[in-house]
């Protein structure tokens, strides 16, 4: 059983015990432990169950590659599933729970899956649940949902209480990975004068070198690391960051980094995670290498670990994997573990080496230390269920029918060689080559990802580059090269000299033993988390899944949360072997960001809750809020739909507001309307191009309604234009259209008519605007005094500037309700005061605010169109009976050519009419008018649709507008409209103008 | 009528990693035109020279900022804006130039403290190491447009549209929350 | 995410500061033009593998439109230039030819 040793542990502080719990059981570790180290130190080797077979699983690795030790962390609002114990730092009070078992970790009924080996093989789901069809919903899916899946999602009512943030950063040279290669590369680049950022995903600098006992410049690596860090920290052009994972490399040197700011110290003020959005000129990946498992039967039994992970736990945390350990390997590196175990006083039963004659310096040292070496051998099978009890050894080239030796042990350390971490190199298109000596894929320096300057912008160094021997010389050169590419060519000091033990050649072993029988192959795990075995890949190959991408998806190899960090190469090798082709011919699957999972909250950053998106507020927003506003979103604005009085419902409020405008006086906050100043000698010419109508003939002081179309001729925006003086127009756009129309204008002025002398200024937010409408509107405004608003002084469609009640006002005599109407624009800073003043002055006139719904109904009663209701991007002004607003004199305007197309001239186009149901009810918005017959898809033919539909309190019935084929020629005709649930609603075609056809009310 | 006027977020303030203050009513005038044509009348009215690309020139309470190749922003006391607009319009009469009072279209926040770059770096895709005092950088803060003015070493001013003043203030206050110093800038 | 330099204000910024505007150097086809030339203007866009000219607006910055010459496959940016031109400037063409000797400029705006 795993246990804590009495001394040692370079990363732990024994003076600081840390209490934590696992499945409610109290345990204790030390400050500096990872959760995995704490658990192993406390003797807990069984940590969870596998995905499909619910087999018992323990820790395999010591870092980000861990596939098994995934736990639920935290409680309540802070619960989070699938957290890797190997990368979770222990803290006081940490509460962890195991996953994927029912009912208990130690006794899991679903492990029955495991007893039927043919069950859940490759493609099982695709093959099995085909019929009967009805079983899917009620039988298969619930069963699969119960048995599959790892951690549980947090409860639907939980709300993450922690803070998350993002940050933008910049560097000439970004070094990812804080092992000795990364430190050396960063130092070289920084000494060259480049601005350098260095990230390390773990909580410690130095990587594996101290664990592996590497010496640099004749002293332990630790000394060099400390000294180098001090030099880096003293440089102003260097940013060092621990606990920050390089998650992805993207176009043009964009790197995403995931900083776990306070996962290890919850409770203080710090944000939990920080997402770094780094832009770097050159990126150096010094991301190291990951040891590969070996494929032997029972390689997933708790107690079987990577040999390097054993060494990590031993050296870093003083945690021993067991009392008696067997090492199985195909290379020299694993002997480091055997020697370290022996030095720590742990029993090493034997090193089982696949090679016939392991004779390198490390095997020799092991022999000299009295460690038994079983050469030319492999593990036939591991004995034990919930933990290792022993192994059977057989000849490596045999079928594994019988064993040659049996060894008692409680832990097995395996090493199948190393794979460089090439993920970041590959994310943005860097290509790989197969290394014949090391039997791994490594970055091909001739085919790097290309940046905006056309040069490769990612450089790999250290073991990430496939250099498993000395790395510092190359790392230094890489750092200098990256800096030079960014124009920094200062002198860098000499590289450190690292002298790792010499390694004899490894010998690839993809299946152990090489000719293993099916029974053994069906117990050899490749992807531990997804339960993919050697036999599954071989089955997929037989069934024709020859492409590595297909085989991956068919078997789910590498699709688990560890994304194949351990299984990739082994799986490829098995597939290649089954297909009888070399591994490079099979290739690899695609590496995609992020390198390890990152929290969704970090991706959201500040954009959550009230900051999810900007909320635009008018100067009068607070008043509306305090007076019953029932909000509706309009773009990023929020406008009052209606103002609800105490005890009043929405409908009643809307009806009250609508009636009040026709009988008294109402006020609308129209500040959201777009207001764009168009000025310059060519302003009038430009206005004539923008609008379908003639604007150059508009007199200063006057207003005109206009339509804007895109080059298709489709209606895009509408509004009132005021000519301020000869060279200046004020364009009003729809509330949602201001930014778009301003951009549209600038596009034409900058990119097409750049010789025209026209300026635009978006003045939308400069003005608060209040529409005052109703028979008593003038009466109310005259109370403010200061301007002559009489019919004579200020006729319909004119405007005037003045001091209205002391406000700096521009008063427009316009109307969107058909009533006597004024719109008063004042500087936004005066808007709130103006609104309050008008409300106060009009109290005895029963002045009321009205919302957007009343606005809509009032305009519909008048047959006025609304962009977005009557238009949908395919409607030309002629469809809306707006021919009067299209100039026939102008030779050109935007959209004119589009309107000339044959389809736009079709007399049967759907055209605007009023609609009235036979019983006065309200037509459903968007309802289609049915026509006889069916189309090719068997659907009813249609001949029109409802574009706007409301209840009019003024008329006491439903009113609607719609587009109907040849509509205006069919007045009085009754159409069938499709209502909900196949109900037919009949409506008559009528004039869209329902109130004051002659427009006398607005003209008083 | 002192209560007639109200800035976007009167007296809004926050103290955390940095000090955030809503600047109150600020006068702002947009000038568009050929810089060569604007230079003379501007100097005559304000005493200010033309700023270089992305720079700000100041004299007393006046600041003139480069906004684009044909756009300048003149900042001045709020009450003086209408008079200045009229004076500039007169001075520029007959020229192809546009003068517009945009004082009320904006919200302004003053940010100060040694960590001001670190706070802004959380919201703006801007390399603050390249921003010197007297520089203006137009960019975005999270999802809204922002003009960032580097005034003095630890003093910045951020200008946004008035309607998003609340959003901007909440963004800044969140980014300046105590305990969240990213220690990115020296 | 691309990084582009706005030639109008000199700022190098990430893509989120810009809005894209599609193929550059189109010739507007107004009233009286043939159906085929109007169709080409409105709907027919180049989609090359390799050198391409596209419009961008520095929407969050100086507000100006500019044109980027870019390789659609490698994302290499050969240069950016202000929008007030009907064809790529000579120095941009030289830049591209230096990197892509086989490339020849097409007559711009041709339908």
C-alpha cells in the first residue's frame, strides 16, 4: 500500500499539516502536497471507477496527463466535477469525492459490465441500440445515462460565487513551460533584450530535472534553477508566472493562458482563475515530455503507475507507491525509479526489461545496487482487482500462455518510453515528424506554424522538441533565435551545462508480450478513462476504420478529458500494426486547444450577470425604473414596454397609454433614436444618395421623412431628416440602426466617394429626446415658455431651436402617432430634468408616459410602418406602398439599381394592406394567409402574412397590417389565415390607415 | 439651474486596486477636417498646437487629442463648450470642417494609482507598456468602445458613450477589486 | 485571431478591434448597368487560396476603413493600406511579389 515516508519530500513542508477529506473520510497531508500525493500518502490508492466498465482505478500519473484520478471537488455552489487530483494543490478543508460508481466506490454494482468482456466493445453503442426504435427514449437512453459519464454536473440552482477575469498581455518571446529548458530559453531571450513571458502550469519551477537527479554545471539542478530564477526575476523585461497553463496557440502569435490564481488558497479576495490573452512575436514551447504506459493485461489495476510518476511522488512528496515494487520498462529511464526506490528503502522486486541486454549506465547502476533485472521479459498479467497483489512475468516475444516467473508486489511502475508534448506546436498548424530512434512524434522544424510575417512563430526546445539528453545548450540557442527574430540581438550569457546520465536505446513494445493472446489483449488498457483496450483498436481496424480520425471516434480512444495524452502513441502503434503499416503512415489525430480543460467561467471572464452584455441607459432610465417601467430589450437598450401602475396589468397599462395619447397628452422617451450629423459642401448630394427620396430640396428649418435601402433595394432604415442649415443635415435613424447606419455612411464616404466633401458625426447620445404627443401636447409645452410653438410659427414638419423653459432645446414638430406631436431634443445632461419638468407641468393635464407597445399601436392605427415588423430584409419600399417616398427624378441612389430587377417589378409581389378579423379579434403576429393548393413539399400555398397585429383600445378591436399578394387591389376580400393548432382565422383586407385618414389631427 | 444638468453617473466612485472617479460634466468638441485647415483657427481660439498622431496636447484646462487622420477632440470645461463651438464655427466658416458639441454624449472616468495599467489590461486589448503620458489610444473596454487617455504616469482617463456609463463603471470596479492585482506591469 | 496594423492610425491591434468588410476593390454597378455586371457587383466574390485583398474597418479605433493584403491559407499579411484607392498600391504589389513570385495582380474590379 502507498504510504508516506518518515523523511524527504522536496516540495512539502512537514511543519504544516493540512487536513482534507475524501468521501467524507478525514485525512491529513502536508503543505505543498498535491491532492494525489495527499491521498497516496494517506494510503488511498482506489480513487474512482472507469467510464464504461466501472473498473477500480487509481492514480497513474503525477501531472496534467492523469486519466483516472478525477474527483469531485468542493460542495454546494462551489462543487466542481472531474478535477484532476494530480494537479490539485492540497489546502486546508479540501473536500473531495470519488465519481462514477453506484452505490459505493468500494462496491460498484455497475462493475458487472466488466464480467461480460464482449459487452461494450468498440462501436458497442452504434451496433447495439439500433432497434426497436421506441426503446431509445425509455430504455436505452436512461440506462446509458445512468451508467456512462464521469462526474455529475453541479446542481441547476447552484451559482458559482467566485470571481474570474481575463487579461491582455504582450511579449516578444513567450516561453511555455518552466522546466530547465524553458528557464534557459527565457533567460537567453531576456538577456538578448526581448520582452519575455514565462509560464509554468504547476506550482513549481524546474520541471523534472531535480527529480531525475540531473546536475548542471556540476551541482544539483535545484541550485541552477534557484540562481536562474533569481536572475530572471531581477530583469524588468521578464514576466514569470506559475500555475499558468499555456492552453492554446492560435493565429498570429495569440496564446491563451489559464492561470489558477487561487484554487490552492480559496477564501481570500483573489479571483479564482484568470485567462491570459497573450500576443507574442515568437512562442517557445518547452512543455516537456510525457511517459507512455505499457500495454499488458491488468495495466489499469490501482497500484500500476508510470515509473516517472512514482519517482515524482517519492522525491517531491516522500510518498512511496507501495512496500514492494516491480518496474517494467523498455528503456533506461525507468531504472532511475528503481534506484530512487531502493535509496528510499522501498523493496524493488525486479526490473522487468523487454530488452534482451540492458547494459546502459543506469541498468548497470541498478545491478550494482543489487536490483534484480529480468531481461527479455514482460508482464504477462497483473494480479489483483482493487489493488495490485503481484505480477506474472513471461518472455517478451511469447504469446503469454504461461508465465516464467511470479513476483509478489503491491505496486508496478511502467515505462514505455517518452512522447514530447507537441500539442502547442501543433495547435496552429505545426507539423510533426516520426523520430526513428526515440519512437515518438516530434516537431518538424522545417514546417512550423506560420505567423503574420510569413515566418514560423513557434519554436520547440528541450524534451518537447524530442531532446531527451542534455537540453540547455539548445534551449539557449532557441531563446536567442526567438529574440533575434524580434529584433533583440543583445549578448546572452553562456548556457548551463546539464549532464544527464547517458541512455541506451529503447526498444518499442506496443503489446506486452508481443504475441499476446486475445484474453490478454482484452485486458490491456490504452485509454484508461474511456476504457479503450488493445482489442478494441484491433477490432476497429478489422471493421475498416483505417483512418486514425475514424478509429478514434469509433472506439473513443483519446476522447476522454485527458485527450489521449497517455494513449495517443500507443493506440496509433496498435492501429498501425493491425493495418500492417509504419506509424508515420497512420499519422496522429489533430491536437486541439485547450491543452487541459479550462473553466467555462474563465472563458466568460467578466461577462456574466449584469455585465453579460452592455446595457445602454438613457438619461431618463432611473425615472422610468421608479415609475413602473416594464422593460423590453431593444438592441442593447432597454426601453419601457409600458408603465404599470399599482395593481395594473400589462394590457390595461398599454390600453390606458394608447387612449391617453389620443385624448390627452403622452410622453415617450425617444432618446434611443439614432441622430447623425451629416455636414459639408457635398452633404446634400450625399443625402440624395442615401435616401430613396429627394433630400437636397429640403429647406433649412424643415423636416422630411425618408427611407434608406441597401444596394439590393431592400428597405434598411427610416426616419425623419432635419436640415439644420445649407450644409448640415440631422439624420434620425431607428433605435437599433444608429451604429449600423453611421457605419454605412462612413463606408460610402471612405471607400467609394472619398472625393466628396462630407463629414458625419454620430450625435445619438448627445441628445435626450422626448416625444410629447396628443391633443394637449402644445398646451403642455407652452407652459414651459420660451419658444413660440404655435401652428403658424412652427408648422407640421418644421423645427426650431430655443430656450424652452430654460432648456437648450431643439423642438421638432413631427408625429409618429398621428396626433399633434413634438419631439424635444436637449443635451443629454438635461434630459432627466426636462422629463421631470414636463411631468410636473402636465400633472393637471393628466400627462402620462407611454411605452414602446403604445408607440407601436399608435403608429399601426395610422398605418405607419415599422422597420423590423413590416420589413424583414426582403421588402422594397414599393411593397409597403411607399412609392411616394421614392424620387423619380434622381438618376441614382443606393438601392435604385436593385429595385430595377425583374423580380422587384412583379405586380404580384406581396404588398402592404390593413387586415381586420371578421369578429374583431387579434390576428396572430406572423400568421400566413393561405392560398389554394399545395407546394412540392406538400405544404399549403400561401399568399401573404401578418406583419403587425395589436388590439386597438381606441377602435375597440384588433388591427393588423400585412403583406398580401397584389393586396391593395383586393380591398374587401376575406382571406384565411393559419392560426395555432390548424385553426383558420378569417380576416378582411382593409385600408391600413384606421384613424384620421386625412391627417388632420397632427396638423392642428 | 444647477439641478438641470446631470453627468452620466454623478459622483460614482470606487477605491480598490486603483481609484476610480466619475469626472462629472466635461466639455467635448468633435472637430473634423483637414488638420492643416484646422490648425490655424484652433491655435487662434485655444492656443493649442496640433497634436501628433495619437497624442494629446494641453494648455490649462484645454486638451486637444488626435482621434483619427481627420478628427480631433477638444476637451474643455463643460460650460465653455457652446461658446467655443460657435467661435470655431465662425473661424472655420467657408472651410470643409465640422464642429460638433458632443459634451453630453460621453461619460468620463478618472483612474489613478500605480496599478492602473494592470486594471485596464483586464478590459482592453492594449499594450500599456507602449502607452506614454500624453498618448491617446482608442480601443474597446470589454464590449464597448473606449478612448484611453494616458495623462500622467499613474493617471489615466477613460471616455465612453454616456449610455454605457454604468456598464463601464461596473467593469472598472470589477477589474479593480481588491486582491486581484495581476502584477503584470512594473 | 488575426493581428492587423491600421494604416490610418498606425495601431497594431487584435481582430476584435476591427470589423471585416469582405472583398476589396469592387466597382459599384449602379442604375442602368447590365444584369450581369450588377450581379457580379452584388453577389460574385473571389474566394482565392492565397493572396487576397479585403476590407477592414478599425471600428473600435480610429473608425477608418483600410485594405489588407493577406494570404488566406498561411494568414501572412503582406501589408495594409488606406481604402481610397481602386487598386493595390505598387509597394504592396512589390511586397507580395517578393514573397509570392508566382503571383500576378489581377485587374481589379473586373466582373
